């Protein structure tokens, strides 16, 4: 976890039994939250640029942003808070921090 700044996100691609899983984690302070890297509105990865998932909304609150449609998502819940996907949300990717390493549950 030391490789992630206190407010940052990182993309991960895992190969599991021949299939590839695309996800990302967001670190905010000591909390780490994981999501599947897929826009619920269009089914595409959220970031144009590697690891570029975070933005601020008009109030200055840190959020996850879809680069394609500018949809904004709450970091803690993954729920859409602005943009073309009201009532939708990101699929959670359960992760935990154990001995300083981020692990999939």
C-alpha cells in the first residue's frame, strides 16, 4: 500500500484461470476501496489515461470520474452522483489491506 499516495487510484489487471479482470483501487487516507473498471453507462473502462480515476466535483469533494462521459461516482459506495447514469453504480471489487499489501477477498 506504500506505493499508493494517500489520495490516489491504481489500475490492476489480473489473470484468473485464463480470463482477465480489470479493476482499480482508490486509497483515501488509510482506507482502500476496489471497483471493477467498467462504466455502468457504456461498459467501457473509466479512465482514458492509466490510473486517472479521481477528480473533484463542483463542491470540491473527491470523486471517481468516467473519462468518457464525465459521470461522477462516490468513492465509498460507487454510486453515481452526477452524469448520465443516475441510479447506477460501479461494481465493487472486495479488497483489504493485510500487512501493508492490498489483497483481493
